[in-house]
């Protein structure tokens, strides 16, 4: 079956899904996006993703030309049209077609497109054995410049860090902020466990307000009855953690067993990490807006 793309209110064949070379999303990374998951016929936490999309757009003074309900229906239509019950949705809003200048006022109308496809960010084996990470030199954008809570199309900061990781044959990189505190990875939030306390960096150090991040915090508090803290920590705390894991829409919850060549605890996924992985996957089976 030919892939269909939702483009500005219409489903079109993939080869016809085109935007102008003058679109500021292409020219300057001027736009916002969301990555969304569907599980077994349900779209997981779609309303939270749409809230974040509109928050990101508002932060860059981008008026989305559709209502949340219209975009919700667009997501569902795209999944149906591609016969996808379990997969990944990329929802993008660009500033739209303008000129070669920077001024966004010259872009008359934003573009909206939605892609639905399959995804496997990491092989299942790594969820059982755990990831190895490396800290890279590229620092996370400072919030005063480009706030990482804005999920924008300008991902060069993350890409540069990903390049560094790739040069060391590592699947993912830890990014520090300008003060040397752990911020996040190139596409995932990061958590550590120490003395049965779950810790993740606070927003002000420069991290995305991850939907999976928030879901895991809720599960840790409600299902595992853990104390959860959002506080700063350094690589010293990573190296001496009892457990470490990453969260993200594409990655879900994935264990980390080694960072910068240093083994984390026993070098295998910890009990709390494994429990949170199970709780998260169980939650995705029951929660979400139905596609069909």
C-alpha cells in the first residue's frame, strides 16, 4: 500500500507531499514538531502532545492554522490511511513559505504535515542488556538562547552531539549544560536511581518537558511509591548511580549500563528500571485515543 501523508488538511501520496523550498521550516528550522506513538489501535497521550505542540508554537510566535481537534483528527486519519495500529507519528508545523530573509512576518501561512510510519529506535536486545553512553563536548542550548522546552525544527544542537557519539561508535550521547550539569541526551531524557530515590534534571538546566518523562515520574510515584526528585547532578552522580535509564517517545524506557567506559552498578538493568519499563508498557496497552 502506498504511503499517504497528511498535508495542510488533505491526505496525499508520499511522492506528492511537497512543500516550497522557500518554506522557513526548511530554510531556517523555523517550526515545531511532535513525535507521537500509537499502540495496538490507540494513540498514546495525544492530548499532552498537542498541548506541548501549541505551547512550543506560542513560544516562537507561530499561530497554528488548525484547532487541536482538527489536528487530532488529522493524526487519526493518517494512521488509518496507512493501516497503522502500532507505530510512530511525526507531526510538523512550519512557519510556511516566505522569502530568503529571516522576517517571519513575510510567511503568510504555516504548513502542517503528518507522517505515520513504523519505528524501532533501538533493537529489543538493548532493552534487556542496556545501553552504553558517552558524554560529548557539545553543550546543550542555554534556555536564554533556545529553550529546549520548545520542540523546534532547529535540532542542530542535538545533531552535533549525535555526530560526536557516532564517531565513538556509541548509540547515544549525554549532553551537559554550560555549567557542567547533566541535561539530557540527544533525543531522550535521563534518569538515575540512588538509594531508592529517582532523580532527573529539572527544566531550568535545559531539558525538554518529555511526555514519557512525565509519565514515568507519575508511574514511579503512584505504582512504585518512589520518592522522585527533579534536581541537578553531574557526571560523578551518573558514574555512582545504582541505576540509570532514558525515556522518550521513540525510545520509551531503556536501561543504561555503562557511561564513559564506567560500568553502572552491576552493569545490568536494575530492578526499578525493569519495573518502570513493565509499568510503562502495560499503560500503553490501555490508555489512548482509539484509531478505529
